[in-house]
C-alpha cells in the first residue's frame, strides 16, 4: 500500500529470534506491541465498530479517517498523542447510521508543511435511489491554525448503484502510482447480478484512476481490501465466501473468477449470489495463495529491503480481521509464495502502513493504534 509518496513514523517493531530455526526456515517473528486508544477516530453505528483508515505524512503525523460520522478526517501526532479534527469528507446525507458507510482509504498525493492534496474513497448512499456506490474525490487539507478539508473533483464513481446489502464489500482501497494516478479496488457490493458481465459495470474490479481518465485493469473480484504495488507488480488481498480468501497478482485484462469460482464454500441458498463452482478455480487465473478457512484479509504492505526484519525483509505483510493477526508472506519471486508466518495480535486489523525504517503501524476495529 503506497498511501503517500513520502515516509513517516515508527510503531510496530519486531524482534527476530533465529536461534531455534533450521537454515531452511525463516526465523520466528515476535512483536513488541504498544496500543494507543483513539476512540474518537473509531467508526460507530449499526453493524458494529470499524477501525479508522490511515495515511502517513512526511513529518510523522498520521491522517485517520472515520469517527462517529464515518467521514471525519483527523490529524494525529504520535509524539504527544494529540488529535485534531481537520474536517468532513462528505455530508451527513451521503450515509446512513451504519458503520460500513465510512472512509475506506486515504492517499496523499502531494504535501507541504501545512497542506496536503489527498484522495479519499468511501461508499456513498444515494437517498433518491436508496442505493450505494463507491466514490473517490480529491481534497485539499489544511493543517494550520484553522484546519480545514475542501472537496475537489470526483475521480471515480462505481456503477451500477446497488441496493443496500453487502456494503462491507465496497473494497475502495487505493495504491498510488504517482502524484497524478492510483489503482483502486472495487468490491461487488452484494450485487445479485454480479455474474452478468453486461450488468455488473465496474463492480468487482481493479481500476486505474486519475483526474482525467479511468481504465479497468482486471475483473472477477469479490472484495479486495488490500492492495500493494511492488515495482510494476500489483498485488491484492481478497475476501472469499466462507473461506477462499486470496492473494492475487493483478494483470491487465484478466478475469479472476468471482462469482463463477472460489476456493470457498457457498453460503445459504438465500445469499445474494451462489458460486457456480465452489471449492475450485478451474478455468480462471488462480491466486498466488489462498486461505481455507477464512482469515478475512485487509491491507497489504511491504517491509523494506535490508532492514531490521532480517530474512523477512522485503516480505509482504497482510492484516486480518477474523484471524486477529498479521500474516508475513515471503515471496520467492513475483509469482511464487515462499514461507508464511502468522503472528497473533488479538485485534481486528482494519488498516496498515509501514515506515522507511521498517516499522509497522496498524488501526484496529476496537479503536486503537498499535505501536
């Protein structure tokens, strides 16, 4: 996840213990974790609580998106644990009292000491159609004596507008390509006709977006809540149904199979869609790896090369909700997963970031920053 083109602060530090492992095994990871309560940044409402979206600024301060409105942007200073309100990304009329209607991601396009140009994504309620779309807008944030947030141009809006159902399938994760473009994940939003290519529009896709142009990269995704660009290689983490969570390498023009195939199982007969070929991926691009039972994956980050993470340097780290853990994933090459290690943190991880010195920062559904 490249939420900003600049670097920031440290929070989640690893201690590596290689003595008990063989030469062929990567060392065990143990994390020294401190937590800070950030209750005002936690998203609240029906359907439970959600952790804030997070992005980092060059000076080490954090942007947190959520709060009781779902759409409030906060500036958080780790050095003194002070938080101020910058403004609201959307009007109250753009959501209902449902924690799923909240900022899904924040990306920092450019910044100065007191301002930043941002992208913010969120599922938006359409009161006329009683339906929901995923939108991305540009914003100008002012961090000075009179903090403010001004919405600019819409970069993207998903189609079609879907009756409120599985809003948790919004996805809405972004990965910056440069200061003028980004990749964006769009979930299926629980659309009953997601299997009909003539009707599903931009649902279940990975898109490339800019202020002037939108291009579809891939399709056949259920709910990709993690995205990471390593060089020119784009990875996503994706929720399956009752298992079948996936790590995918995204390529132009590829259909990744949902809802025709999944390594997961069908839900009840009354679910919004029933996979044609559950527990398989025949006929479609297979994931790099998958999880059965489900771990409920969220954001992806990459650890820096030649860092304090030792042999785990350059590995991918994936947050999880159901598993309440961080999953460290070694890549032998861009298509082949090597060793993996799951480290329990006893928290539902909603969002992740990483600093240039190799530390990890996480937000949790309980309203904490892990430090």
